[in-house]
């Protein structure tokens, strides 16, 4: 067939159609219905690859996921595929006499069933529909046009189908449950919506119209595990049908995708976005568009780079500088075999000295989820000063919170503290922490924070018909925790039992020896909860999406520097004659003013019997003990001891805990955290695109950096002028000499 050549300057106006569907009429001809249209002009010298690239750029897609088809003139029954440059030139020659030509952009894998104008089913093998290539926004939806006839799960999603097994299944927290639900839905091929979604409960339902499938999970009554409580019915639709699967790819969030891509980049650092697209479809059955694969790779690459650079350069440098600038501190970094970050432990000398000389031997252990940056967990050991304010002792950033990581943390903490004092710990005793404390600090007392018990107690109240007595029951439970005598504890439990026997049984089974002063053997100094430490670090640590380990350590260090300085300055303003810290002074004076006359009988040199309204208490001045147990528990003399001091004229301040004195408080904040200069801070190159070699950042020279000259900036940013008459650069048609000469010749 002879081919007619089109002049290069001749352009064919092409209308690119997408987003609609073909409808077959009774005579077999096809018409295109719906969608959108964009017009472009192409010339004879354009290549097919350039055309596809322009279409891909227009739709922000990948040129490998679509094909281009057209109709021959006067033939609306057969679609012709353009596969190469020769096909494109034939199309242009066929339509050289046409004012416009329609091109149809279609998905390569889609086989949508469409109905003809008469209601008949059109064959998908002959007439595939076009795909919808929506412009990508800041949070682009995943490609949803999938095979409605059959869905083949990815080869890696087999175990995802068992991510949700049924009622009673346990998770560490609500986040783990949501992740498992996401994998389960992707593997099974359905979409869901959240009805309730917070840290204590998750309820989700299938999105398909009329489907009763529903799942509910919440924290257990003991607040230790997140449990699936109920799964309602089965799906009333086939999850392998495309209509049921519509929107399931939306479950694959950007951060979730980047975490999967991150693992692939570790194996193949030079993986391209189109390769990621193909592997995601094969492995997970997820159909990404090009921009999503590219964006996910960039996020994953950036996170890998940050992790790698910190592990290979910045974190070792920072740990070394901490030891150099703050002698006596501890900074330990652990990396994996491939130099990736695993965990880091930090304890400053100022904190260790302050804890040893100014704080009670009481440590609160907490694990904090770093919110936006869910790759890490923040572990901390904190004490309290004389004013009952949180005093950070040591902290760590780890990849996961487990018995192994807690054991590692406590081993380093024991080495750093090296105290001869008997330590008491308060923690939630989760994630292997109870076993780790027993192994590392053998024989130490380990309490349970009361605020967690209170949450469980309130949850038990919600299931009972005792709402009228709710406040009273909560008050009795608080008194049971603060009671120092078994008789007082039993009285509180009996008041609870008078309202609900089940609730009283729950209190008795909740291990009071771990949370009630009446049974706990350690010294908590009336500190029942550890939530203040968690709140402090939640306030300190930034929640930005890209907060790195170095940033986290640096923020905590700076906050501690500021805290120590402010508290030291505040204590310097106290009256010099003040012996106790202000809060202890106020509490002691309140006890002295409110004390009642009591009968005091001396039984021995340092032992007294105190009678108060028929109740007898024994006070031992030498051992600082009273049978009410409040003196030893709070560190301040109880009312019975105060009565003895009034009788003997002894100095009451001599019998107060040293940890409540102003002198001890100032000792806690005597040392400062020394700053860490940034000079010599190393920079590590990109591990994905560059070599893993350390490069020291050059120091900046003094003075203002030289900039580009104004003339140079003006010259480089000036747009070149081109004449439309002679096509020469440097002038326009108004000053064109060639154009003027031509016009003069024509007039002559």
C-alpha cells in the first residue's frame, strides 16, 4: 500500500478520550459514552514513544499500563491498536483528510463488561473499555478499575488472609489490629469503613451495600491486650467480584506502601517505579499507578537514607560527642549487620548525679509510641524530685518494644546508675517488662501504675447497672489504693461489695499487692501512677512525619538542659532558712495545724504509744516507723509522730526524709548538661544512589557568603527573543530588517 507523506508542518488534531465506555448498538457498531476528552496536535515526525509519554504526562500515569486505539474511517466496529511508529504513521495517513481523529486510551488488563444500547452484553475480549486515569492529588486514590470477573490474589498475600482469625484473637494495641485488618481486607478483596476508631476500641463494617459484615475489637479488662470481641455474619457478596473490591486499594495508605517499598529497596536499591508497580501487583495484588510507585519510593528512599546516615555516621558521632562533652555519661548505639540502626541508649551524667544525690530510689519505666514516626519506640526511666516533678534519668530509642529490648535497656541502666540503694520500679509490666526487671534487678519491688487499674475499673463499671453509684465506687477504689493499712483497704472493698459483689471480686483478683499501699512492699513514696512521665515526653518529642532518631535525641537533650536550668534558678529564689521544698513544707504545716490532741505514753526510750479516739498506734522514733505506715510511706511524719514530737519537744524537721529537703533538691539540679557543638558533624551520602563513605562537612568560612552578581542573575534569567518573520534570535518582527525589506519590495 502506497503511503502518502504528510509535511512536517502539517499537524493532525487528535482528541484523546478516556474514562468512558464503549456501547454496542444492534448493528455491531460501537459508540463511546462518558469520560473526558483532551485535545493534542501531532505531526508526522512525532514518534509513538513521544506520543505515549505526552499522554502519560497529561494523565500523570505510566505508559506501560495503557494502550492506544482508534477507528478506521467509516468503520466503527473494529478498534485498531497503535503499537509502534509504523502504526502511528498509518493512522495519520488514514485520517489525513479528517478534521479531527479520536484516540482511545485503554487499560491493558481491564476487561469491563458493558451493556449495549439494547440491553445485550458486549463481549469484553473484542471491545475493552478505557481506563480512568484520574489526575493525582496530594493523597491519590489507588487505581480501582480491576477485573470484575475474577480477582487473583498476589503471591505474597496468602498469609494476609489469616491476619484476622476470629473472636479472641489478641493484638498488642489498636494500631496492630488496624494493620492486620488492612492486610486481611486486601487479601480477601473487600473495602471497609471505620465506625469507631481510637486507642481503646475499633469497629469496622464492610462498605458493600447491604453487607452485614462487621468486626469489633477493644482493650481487654486487664488492659494488657487488644482483643477481637465480635465478628458479625459473613459477606453477602463475593469478595472476588470487582464491584465488591471497588475501593480496596484505598486501604493501602502512602506510609504503609512506603514501608513495603522500603523492604524491596533494601534488596534492590536501584529498583525503578515501574518495577515496583509490577512487583506490587504480582506480590500483593495491588495495582499502583506510576506516581504512587514513584512517591512511595521517594518516601522509602528518604527514610532509608536518614536511617543509614544516622547509623553509619551521625549517631556514632553524636554518641561519641555526648561522652566527650559530658564526661560520666552513657551513650550506646547498636546497629545491625548491614549497618542499619537498631537501638540507642542515652543517660547524661547530670541526670545520673541528680538521681543519686537528689531523688528517691524510685524509677518509672515507660514505653512511648512515637506517633507519626511509628518506626520507633521511646523507652524511658524517670524519677521524681522533692517537688514531685518528673526527673529524666535515662532514655532509649528502639525499633520495637519487647522483653529483649527492655532487658538490654535495663542492663545499661543498671550499669549507669550503679547505686547501692534498693530501687523500686513502677511500670505497666507489659511487653516483657515484668520479666526483664526480675532478671536484671533481682529482688527489687515492681509496682503497677494505678491509673491503668482505674481505666479497667471504669470499664468494669460500664458493664454493670451501677451508674447511680459510679462516683462513690470510683472514690472507694482510689481510697483502697491509697490505704496504708489492711483494715482500711478491706473497708473500701466492703463498701464496693455492698453495691456490686462482682466488682469487689474483680478488685480482689487484680493483684492488690502490686498497686495498693496496704500490700505493696516497696517504697513508692505515695506515687501511684506513671502517666506524668509519658505526658512529659509526649510534650517534648516532636510528632513530625520525618522526625529522625538524631532529632529525637537532640530535642530531649535540649529540653533537659532547659529544665535543669529553670529548676535550679527557681530553687535559688527560695528563702535561705527554708529546710524543706515548698510543697513538703506546706503539707507538713497543714498536718501540724490540723493535728488533734492525742494521749502519748512512753513505752521505751524511743517507743511511744499514741491513743486517738480509741485507736492505738505505736511510734518508733529511732526507726521512723508508725503502725499507720504513713510516715515511712510519705517521708513526712504522720499525725501520731507529730504528737510524740510535741510531747518530747523534738525537732520535727529532723525526722523528715532527706529527699524532701531543699538541700537535696538543689543537689539534683547542681550539674548542667553541657552543649554539643555541631562542628565536625559528619554527613553520610545516599545509600541507594551513592557509596557508603563518610564525608566530613566543611566548616563555613567567616563572613557573608559571596552571591552571584546582579548582572549574571539578570543575564541567566532573561528570555531570548525570536523574530516570527525571519526566525532569527535577538529581535522581533517590529525591528526585523528582513521583514522591512520584503515589505518595501512588495510595495514597489
